[in-house]
């Protein structure tokens, strides 16, 4: 069942996911996949309805087999959390309990801080039908409730695992897209192609002048009064695209191609 | 099929979710449920493999039936995005494309800012097996890539919908994300002209096809093998510029002007 695909990815400080009385093997598998997506690896089950192991779980895990292989099954929630220092309970609705309620985002930060201090953490997720009961919630230190559409608040269990795992992971990742190591996320249009560089302004202006002279030749600017405004708007449009040197060359080829026959035609007439 | 459970929850500014060639009805249903959790309601499908409607989808939607009832099915992605102003493509891995890549969190902020300016937005999600192809990605303005475990980067499609929908919703929900102002700045270049609006995708695609047909006529694509790549790069370049409707009209005028004499010359020869 195991693939060698993702070995040794266990972060000993990553929170343990505990599914209480899960009904469908498929949800267990999808939860395992979500854990794998976001760097969690320890999964515990309390009384899975259909027993364990589960072929449905394997199928839904899409290769996160090392997580399923490491699953521990418990009869009682108390035993499943016995070695943990701090436990979060996920609930969809307020419980009228005197207990701190935080968002997944705050939970992500809190888990990072606690893990950094060496605490072993766990997150409880309830049954598909009706979540965790009050006794189970009372075993947790803190409640996590996602901001959710109040008219449709019931989140699938694997989806809930995904959200909390995502919030755990993205703080580690420093929000680095795709974990491309030392590359910062591009918040403004950046050039991603490895073999190209941003065009210099000289290259860009050369392209503008090429385009504008062809437009002059083609009679594009009907009124001389309007020419400066139209030229400025066109230049703005291309500036916004933050062209690479390669793109400037391509675009000049395009201008030549479009105006090509007109040029050749003109030359013949001379 | 409909239940009266969640009426009138449509936020006309909420982004449209577009699933391209989804394989499993169950994933469509789970995606609809995730949308309902986070206040999205408009779902479009491009060529669902097993047809539409789908009993599997209904079962997996767990009551988000008003979303399934409102599904629109398209044969071509171009038609599915025709009325949209700004489109995000979700991808799991870098594409070597010259296109802005942002995280789901930044996408949430960006979508709020744009929706606040009246733009109609869409988010593309690819097939279960291998996501979106490069041509599909090139129709989008921006790429969304979640920070994810690089050794297990493939996110289930419904999970991906959940993440982006969550990031959209939590800003509405007023969760503080380190930004206290009520109006978030757009993270990608916005339009500055007061009397113009962003081009719709239909307008943009019309411009692309106009340009490409003129380039075909001019013999610009010397090798048929290279045509798709060159077309994609050109489209990406223009997508990046976020053209207004006015600019699309100007650029089409420019194409006509540049290719005009060639056309007239050709006509004379006929």
C-alpha cells in the first residue's frame, strides 16, 4: 500500500488530526490527502463506524498512503488525546460553552507558536452527521469555528481538515507560492520565465517608435491633434503588461508581419 | 430537487466558479457544497465528462441544491467566461508562463477589491487528473497557487474550490487579516480611466481572434508547430495588460490599420 513517494515528511511538531467516530472511509481518505497537502502526517481515529482499515479510504487518499499506514485507532477519545498538551475542537456552531472560540487563521498562528515551544497538539473533528458532542468538546482547550455562511454552515469533515491544515501550513510556508524556496511570492506582475528578463526601457521605446511609425504610415492617426493622446494611451497599455525582452522582439515581429505587405507594396511603387 | 433552505443568498458580486471538464459528479457536488459554505452560488461547467445533471453531484452537495439547479453547462471555456471581467486560474504547479501568481489569501483580497468596483469575476478549476492546460490558463488574468507541501501538491478539486471560496468569504466575514481599512487595494494592476470599464472576456477573445487571423493571413506563423505556443504567449501578454473595453476597440483599430493596405493590396490582385 505504501509508496516511497513522500518519505520522511513527518514534522514531529505538526498537530495530530483526530477524527471522532467518522462514518465514511472515503472521508477518512480525503482527510488524509488534505493532511498530506499541508504537511500533517499523524492521523488518529476514535471508533470509525465501518472499522479499519478501509479500502474506500485508500482509494480517496490518492497516494497519501503513509498517513493511512500510520493511523492509530482508539476506543475512547480520552485515550486518543492522552499524550497531547493542547487540543482544538472544530465546531460549526456556537456551543454556549465557556471556552475560547478562534478562527482557523488564528488557530494556525496559535499552533505554530505552541509547536515552537515544544507542545504536542491535536485537532478534533466530529462525525459527518452532527459533529462533536458537548462532552467531547469539553475535552478540548479551545474551539475552532470557521467564518461560514450562516445559512449553510455544515462543512464536510475532510474540508474542515483541509482548512485547518492549510492555516497551519501557510504560516510555515510564509505564504510562499508552491514552496519555490527562496523565491518571494509575486504580488505584482512578475516575469516568471527563467530564460527571459524584463525589457529595458530602451527596448520598449524602440518598440513604441516602430509601432507608431507604422501606424503613421498606415494613416491610423486621423487627426494630428489626437495623436499624442492616442500614443500615450497605447504606451500605457504596453507598460502595464511589463513585457520581457523576448516579448518585445515577438511584438516587433508581429508589427513587421502585419504591415509587411504594405511595406513591400510601397517599395515596389518607388 | 430544490429546497427552500437557503433562498436569496446570491451575492451578485460573488465570483463565478468554473469547473473545466470535471470527471466525477461527486466532486461537482462537493464543490457546490463548499461554495455554499462560503457564499458563492454561480457554478459553470465546461464539458463535464459524465454529462449533466448528475445524481452523484446531488448526493454530494448535501443540500446545496440551489447551486446545482443554477448550473450552466458550456462546450467551450471561451463561452463560459465571455461575460467576465477578470479571471483567475488555479494551478498546483508553476507553468513557466509570464503571468502573475498569487496565493489564495491574496486572491481573496483582490477579488473583494475588484467585486467592490463592480467587476464580474470567475475562478477556473481544472480536471481531477491533470488540471488546466496551458491554453486554458492563458485565458486567465492571474494564476492562484496555494502554498502546499511540494512532495504532495495535488489538491482535490473540491478542496481547491473550498480554499479559494474560504479566502473570498473570510474577508467579508470581517476576519482581520492584518488590514484594517474597509477597502482593500487591488493587488494586480487596475484600470485607471474613470470612463471605461474592464473588457469582458468575449471582447478580449474577439480581439485575439482578429489579431491571430490577420497574423495567419500575413504568414507570421512560419511553422504550424509553433503556432499554439506563440498564440499563447501573445494572449498572456495582453491578458497581463488588463485592457479596458476602449483599449480593445483601439487595438482592433490598430490591427485593421496595420493590416489594411495588405488587405487592400490583396483585394486589388483578386
